[in-house]
C-alpha cells in the first residue's frame, strides 16, 4: 500500500495537490484536495488490464471552471432546496430561485487540508475543512472531515463527518460519474444497473421532490432486478436524474453496476437514505472528458445522500445537524469482476 503526492498548482487560496492511493495490485484511486475530487479509479478488467472507471477532465483548469461537479465532494447539502429557504434562513440561490449542491462556496470549490496515511492493510487521505458561519447562508461554523480509504480487496471507502456550533443542515455526497468500460471507451448504455429501491421521489418540473414517494413496481424506475440501461433508455428517452429511496439489508449492497464486456462490476453500500442517479442524458457539452467531447450517456453519476429538499418534507429523513453532535455519512464502493 502506498500514497504518491504531486503538486498540481500553487493557487492563491492554497496548494492544490493530487494524491494517488495504490494497493499495488492493479487498483488505485487518484484525487485532488481541491473539492476532494476523484479524478481516477483504476480497476482491472477481465484480462487484468487496469483502466480508469470515472470520468475526468483534461487538467486543473477544467476542474477550476467545472460546473458539473466531476468527482467532487458536494455539500453542505447535496441536491436542491426549494427557493433556498430553510426556516428563517435564506441560502444562496445558485440555481435561481433554488439552492443546489451547497451553493457557490460549497465543498466542491474548497481547497481541503489533507493528510495521507498508510498501514499494512489500507491507505488513504484524510481531508478537513472549516466553513465559517454564514457561508452560502448556512448558520454555524461547520467543521468537516472526509476520509478516502482503499483496501487490498479493491474497496474505496468514503466517510464524511460534520459538526457545528449551531443547528444547521448536513447532507453531503460524492458526485463521481462512472463508466466501467474503462477510459470512457463505451457508452453506459452497455451497463447493467440494479438498485435496492421500491420507491422513487416524485419530482416537479424543476426536478424538486413534491414529497410523494412513488412505488416503482412495473414502471421505468424499477431497478429491483438487474436492467440493461440501453433498454431503459428506449423506454425512458429523457433518461434519469432521480432520487431512489433505498432499502437496507445487513450485508447487502444497495446498488450494483456492471459492464458485461470488461466484466467489471461495482457494488455500493451506503448509510444514506437514498441515491440520486443521473445518466447524463443529453449532456452534450463543449469540454473534454476522458479525451473526448462530453456527450450523452458517457457516464452515470451515482450520489448517495438523504432525499433532496428534505427540509420541506416531514416524511423524509431529517438532515438537521445539531450543535455539538457530529454526524457521520459512509459509502463503500466495492470493485471486482462479474462471476463467469
């Protein structure tokens, strides 16, 4: 197990560094302390050839200009908050009139303090950050710790802990876009997706939950058994940008993604109430991702989090962070090969 460090940019706000966590068996993870962004997860395919299974931008300038949260830690609150309103607090309306993904000074645009660590069984990076009281309208000084850890058996663990000196909101996620074909060779249409979810949040025309949870049985949102994404897109041409309420069963992952051609698979186990799945449908952009122009279905964003806009729906799990009581969120990404 080892960690390699590279200085990328001496930025006015601090030194931006890249860290590569390597289990020395073909599995490695590269991330930036800028936004805690995952820039590469290298995973062996059926022939033992390791390739990157997350979409990445060309260079640091791309990340500094990024508006699509590539690989980033997102918070204090992931997703949308209607009108940016919570109690008497007005949050930044950065997707006017709504608040999205923590606002203009959210986790994704911060240079985090970083400390590498290595043991015989694992290695990782502990990131820490303090957001002052009032940042993007959030009350309280928010103290954060995010730890990325890899293991010998191709696990990537992400643990995020927040604490505050005032009642505030905390619902973070990671916003990596996955493509298990490796280096973006194929579209995600070839992938198979399964989600342990029998309910999906109903959304209004602005993609904000109405508060109603809809049964997925027999609908285009039913991923309770493995589904080929190409078939789902045929039935659902607009693709997916939806919050699935998860079922938790001891010892079982909540999400399964696989690429039959490379035989790579990823299983996600999370503490979170839901997962937002965004299939990049019609995401045709001018910037370059994985050495090609960003295009529809090039990646699938998988964002474990509390249900969006939870502050306005009492039937959703609370995302309140009480003063002096730390709150922990954990997601484990397990990579491997489909059984032959």
